């Protein structure tokens, strides 16, 4: 199998990446191309190619844990979690073929271009609620 950068980060093989949060299920780190002042990625330690790899209602637990962990991290830094955008790029519009949830805040201050790249429920980016409904 070809090497996966997010698997390498989760396995601590990428010393230049600062892990902002970690538990048994996931890791969180800053996006290298931030679209907002606070832009983090939550990545499961188990490799899934994308949201399209999720096909069971039991994956809802994973989605909820990714979102809750991102919200907790933002909140711990004094960021308004209600002015944040959470979601996933939809294949084929993904840069890394490993499931990852974005959290960007404050969403109200994102640039025009960032709002286009992360346009909710477009062909290329889906909100967490959309993915939850899709899995049911």
C-alpha cells in the first residue's frame, strides 16, 4: 500500500506535525493551508479513504467523536464553536485520501475564496449534518 501522510502523522512518523489533541481513536492537528484563523483537522487513527468509505450507521459514532473533539479543542482556546464550520471534502475533491474532518473558525471571517472552497453542501464539501443524514 502506498504511504499515507495522515497515517504517518497518527503513527508519530511525522515529527514536524504538532499534535494538538490525541486519544485512542483520533488525532487533531493544524491544517497546513489554513482557511481561517483556527483551522484544524480531526483524523481517525484507523484508515478510511473518505466519507464514501463509511457505510454503516455505526460510523455515526466516529463522526460524532471527530466533531466533539474538534469543538472541545476550539472551546479550550476560547473560540466560539457556533461561528465555526465543520465538514468533509467529498471525493474526488480531497487532497489526502484519508478521512479527515475540518473545523474552521471564525467562519464569519473566512475569505471569499475560502468560503468557496469550503462551501457547505456543495459538490466538493459536506457539513457534518449532511454526512450524518447520508449515513442513516
